[in-house]
C-alpha cells in the first residue's frame, strides 16, 4: 500500500529515509566500537601518550555518582605498556594515567596498584588498578582563606551563601588558585622553570573549573562552609540535597574546547563541572505501568511531620529538551527510558532486584523530660517544703527534701514521645514488628526528638534496588548526552520482575560498570537505587546549626 505525505515529494521522503538509515548505522557503529584505552606518561606539565592498549586479557571500569570508582586492566607481562607500569624505576615520574573512552564517556584516573603474578608455567601477567579522578577531591582541602598564607588564616572559616552550583565552583576555583597561582605556594618542581610559569596560567594547571554565570544558575541557594575540610566532604551533602553531580573529564588534544575561549592545549587537564541531576523535590516520575505509562508526581509531607507521600500531578510540565530535534538524553523532571524484564518482551540480559519492606509502624524517642518539666517539679517541691519548714524553724527543708526525692521524679514526666504512622501501619497489615525505641535521643517534645523520630522512620522505610545487566542498544543506547539515551546519574525505569501488571519503578542510576575480556564483548551493568536523600526537616535544622556555628567563629554572634 502506498503512503503519501502531504507537502513532501518522493525525493524529499527518500532523502529523509536515507538520513535516518545513515544515523542508525552511525549509532550502531559507535555502539560496536571497543573501548579506546590509553596509558599516559606524566610530565612536569601535561602528559604524553605512552600507548594504546589493544591486547589486554580483561578489563573493566566503573563510574559512580559523586564517589571514587575503580578501573582495572589485566595485561601479559611482555606487553610494552605492562612493563611501563611495572618497571617504576625506569619511569621519569611515578604516577601513571589511564583514560578509557566508551560511548562518549571518558574514564580517567591514576594508577593505584600494580601487581605481577607468575604461575607454575612461568607465565606472567600484570594487573593494574586505577582510581577515578574524583579521588582528587578527597585530597583537596578547602582552606579558610585560600588567598592568604597558612600562617595568616583570617577569617578562620570559608563561608559563602550562593546558588549551589556557582558556590561550589567558586570554592573549588579559589583553592585551585591557591595551589597553582598563589605567591605563597611553591610549584611542584621548583627547579624547573616551566613549573613556575604554570602557576601564572590556568592552561597549565592540572585541574580547571568550567565557568558558569551566577545569573543563569537555577540551583537552590546553599550555605557553603569549610574549615580545612576536603572538597568531597564539603560538597557531598550539598550535592545530595540538590540532586547535583560533579563531573571531571580529562581534556585531550583533538577534543572540542570545554567552553568557548578556553584555549586548552595540553593533554590531561581535568575539567570539573557541577551538573544538575535533580528532580526528586520537584515534579518527576517515580513509578508507572507498561500499559498506562509513567506517572508524574510531587513530594508532600503529612501533617504529623513524619509520613511522606508523593501525590499525582494533574497538570505536569513537559520537559523542553524533548522538543529539540535529535536530542539524546533524559530530562530529570520527565524520565522516559523503561527496561522490560518479563516474558519475551524483556530487554535486559539479567536482573537482580531486591526489596526490603518497612519494619516498624511506631517509633518512641526521648529519655529526658521535656524542657522545664524537671525544673517546675523541683521548684514546687522546694517551695512547698520551705514553707512547711518555716513553721519548725527549718527554712531550707525544701532543698533537702528535693535532693532526696529527685531520683523519683527526674525524667519521669513527659520524658518519652511516641508516634504511630497510620500510612505505614495500613501498608504493613496486622502482622508487623510493633515498635522501635531510639535511646539517648535527648529531651522529648523537642525538635531534636522529632529529628530522631523522622530518622528512625526513614531508616526503617522500605527500600528498592535493581542491578541490571544490559545490552547496549537493546533497545536504548548507553552513553554520554549525544551518544546515548541515558548515562550515569539519570533516572530510568525498570519493570518489576515477575509483576504481571507491568509495574515499573523509576530509580536513579547510581553506578555504571563496563566489563570485557578476550572472549566476551563489552557488557554494561547498571546499579539503580534511590539516591541518599536527606530528611528535609533534618536538613533545615542542620543548615541553621551550620550558619550559627560559622557566625560564632567569625565573631558575628
């Protein structure tokens, strides 16, 4: 049957068809490409390519959200790159750098361990372990005042109130300037003239921050505070609160410049950016069904300040990214990628799903009476017995009696508070664990007791996790934006194994692993789970405590 399209000629339709076929073949070609594995030799400034790995026995690399991830290569000992990694005495510099390019993603990191093994047949293999460049942030202290020498740290704490992305970038850049461009800091090799020039030019630094404008930053406002803590510890609570992710990618000659006018020209510079992967605290999809699609919801806290639920939105917004022709990726406010796990329609090689039900429906906290209770009882006892003692010439009788009977009334009245979650109790049913008690949680009927109660409810809440082994391009491509439909940090759906109604859980990809060996082509494994979200009430109190503590250190309070 012939199909006609109004306004389009046969030649135009043929051109569109040929372009679509060419695009599909190009994506297929990129999908089937083996990872590009390169080992780099360190220099005083920059790196030099030592060689491309093409004869490894096996290898893998992992990418994890806001955390250090490993990579490993297993090489024959007679491989020239294996000898380069093993023969440390022949290298000019000790550190060895690895980059792996796959599906638009680039894994970069430093060698952490090199092991030579020899079997009974005298066959030798070299196993080289690497750690991701994110490890840099765990050895990157944020000084109280990055622009002054160590002996003069005034003020005594770094404080910045700004949008999260811009503020974290400024904090990182200020300390990069301290390490590389400060008059108080010696270069890495003081006897090398080139290393002195590197301190004056960011294009020679090991790490650079991708610039962004404060006026275009839509991330939430956050208070950034540091007293010589490393950048990982400073940034991670903020990243988790705001759904952000730190990316660090080594720039290599031949890559496009990371931003207009960057002018990078040396291999190996780490370009750091903070990207928005949020969606949980706004509208997004958390569940759905194969037949009816994913449901858009928003977060709501119940009146008892304990129960949290997601409400279905009547008029959800459409993500503008999906209106762009040729867009490849996932918008956090409107996930769309769903993997099937049941029957002949399954699109995964294997899946491991775990579900941990909620345990208790009631939580009790406290241990000490509410503020003022002990004091009020004590004052009344003293008053009554002092009046009685005045008739027998013992005006201090009240203090004596109060000290004797104090163990009988102290922390006995209003010392505990208990809340039962009606939503959880209804879900768990008649047979369930009755109650948990949080000991040493402070005074009852206070904000600290409420936080302890919410934390216990959160710790005992139900938990979902998936680990799926996925074929690339079956049907979705895995890779960086522009190369794949989704990648690390994106929220994707996975059909619940064994669910006959096609129920879908939408979870964040927390870890990606690419593995291959001499006999097996590359294979992706994704770990999906709920991000470690902080309690909103606990977060608010923590922010108040942080700001108050910082103001006290500055002498403002």
